[in-house]
C-alpha cells in the first residue's frame, strides 16, 4: 500500500509585483499555516517518509516547514522543476518514476494542476485545494511505478480553515 499526500503551497505574498512568479515567498499567514497543517497531520498520525516539491519559493518553503515538523532533513527534500505549474499528466509521470522504498510521500505543488490531478485519482471530487490544503489517497500497489494503474481510495482532505475530513 502506497500513500500519496498532495499539498498545495501555503498562502503566498503578492506584495512585490516585480518578482517572477516562481520567486514569490510565503506571506505571514502562509508561514503560520504550513507548520500548523504539518502538526495537524502529525497529530492525526499521518506518516510522511519522503517530501517531493516544486522548486518555486512558496512551495519549497511550505515543504521545509513540513520537513521540520516531521523531522525530515531539509537536504533530503527532492526538488523537481517539472512540478512547477504541473499538469495532471506530469504529476502522474513524476510519481510513477519515483524510485524509493518510502510508502508515504508528500508532494508539494501548485493550482490548478494539483486540484485537477487530485480529481483524477478517485471518485471524490473537490472544487479547489486551497492554499496549504492537503488531499490524500491510498494506492493498492507495492511500487510507485505501479501507482498509475493501481486502484486508489480517497483517504482525506484537509486545509487550514477546516477540520480533518475522511
């Protein structure tokens, strides 16, 4: 059984219009929401063994907050440029190509792609994964290479302004 935890980056700062999109940092709310969401998941005994992230500043910082809460070394985070504004097909390709023994992976990225991808995984549909929102599935496979073809079940959906729903 593999567990995929999709995390949209926390709330970003739009205060500097001269910044390239990839360089936008988290705002103050984002800096509070990210560690709080990580702690909420940890308190619910949601295991994360590996973190994979877009290299965009806001996604990378969100991933680092989760790593800190989970005791994962920051240098062990995998940054993949293809996760920046990825399509559902790219998400699937990335996940299916992960060569790891980790059974539970958190993947940090962006909308619209992350919501579109989440909606393709199971029969559970959501309108939008809000900032720092988490959508998780369990996949009946032994290796990540089998993720695409595996039967997947909705596990949970949570975000900073809600309670954990299953």
